[in-house]
């Protein structure tokens, strides 16, 4: 216990500390503080404005990139669709001469069995075309979008731009012409 007392003696008595008295600022110091605060506000406002501009620029760049991607996606889908349609048409073009030859064989066949066999083959071929969505082009009035006029005849018995004879049938799939019809046109 004696040690504790001696330690207590060594310690100074605790006194309450008083807060420092406020010093009166001079008007010059107050003006400097106000100017400093104003400068900070101006700096912050400039930084905010700069950041807003950068944000708008980034937003604009993002929207442009998004629009470019959307255009690319649409263009790619259209190209894929067109590529498929072109390949489809090219394949059908290679097969159509077979139908032409079958049709000619039917016109000049003598034997009933041969005629029947060719007719069955031709009918199967026509069904296959129908299944694939291939349609024969109608040949009544000349339309340069679907017909290829290889001959022209002046005859009062026929109307204006009337198709007189079909040399080779035309075919289409939806709006895509696979082969134009080769025709003779009157007047």
C-alpha cells in the first residue's frame, strides 16, 4: 500500500481544462475564409460540370455503339436470309431443265406406258416443287419483272402485251424470281 500512496503523490492533481477562448478574427481573415470557400465552391462546380460533360459524351458514345450493333444484327440477319434464298434458287435452277425435258417428252411420246411413266415422274417433280414453295409464273399478260420476251408478233387477234406462246416456264419462290419465263408477246 505504501507504494500506491507514493505513486499517487507523484501524480499531479487532476484539474479540469478550460476550452481555449475564441479568438476574434479580423475582417480580413473572414474575407479570406469566405473567398477560400467561394473558390472551393467554384472548383467543385467546375468539376461537376466537367464530369457531367464526360458523362454525356460517354452516354452518347454508348448509344451510338448500341445503334451500330443493332444495325449490324439486322444487316447480318438479312444477309443470312438472302444467302439462303440465293443458294436455294441456284439449286432449283439446276433441276428445272429436267422438268422441261419431261414436259417435252410428254408432248412427243407415242407409247402409252412411256407416256404414263413420264407423266408420273413429271407429277412427282411438280409436287416436289410445290412442297419447296416454288410456284410457276403466270403467263397471260407480259410483265418484265417475271417474263423474258424473246419474240414479238403483230397480230390483231391478240390484245396489247398479251403473251401468245410460252417457250420456257418461269418459276419463283415468294417474290424471288428463280427463272424468268421465256415468252412470245403480241402487239
